[in-house]
C-alpha cells in the first residue's frame, strides 16, 4: 500500500484504493469507477465508502482547527516492519 503497488491487493481492495485516490485527487476517473463500486457493494456500500473518505479527511482538519495538531509530525515507516518489531512482510 505504501509503495502504490496494487498487484498484491485483492481485486476489490484495489478497486476501492483506486476509487478513493481518484475522489481525493478530484480525478474524473472516480465517475468511471463508481458503477464498479455500486456493483460490488451496492448503494449502501457507496455511501459507507463516501463517509469513510470524508471522515479520514475531516479528523485532521478538526484537530488543526482546534489547535491540537501543532505537535504532529511525519512518522517514518520502514516498509515491511511494524513499530512493534513484528515482521509484516508477506511470503
């Protein structure tokens, strides 16, 4: 996921990732992916996905607006490992 390589994702997750990225980047491709999203999860799933997208965007903005994001910084992540030391690489 972090590298942008969808080849290891199941097809339905790759579709969601492409759709979310297109929506967040204001890419018109989101409209061509919408029928596939509806087909896979129905209109309820489309609404759930839309709410997840705005929820993911709203929380950081709310924190920033309330002054709680001043100490935040980017956390470096080593691909294939977790901060807890467990190896997350798939065989």
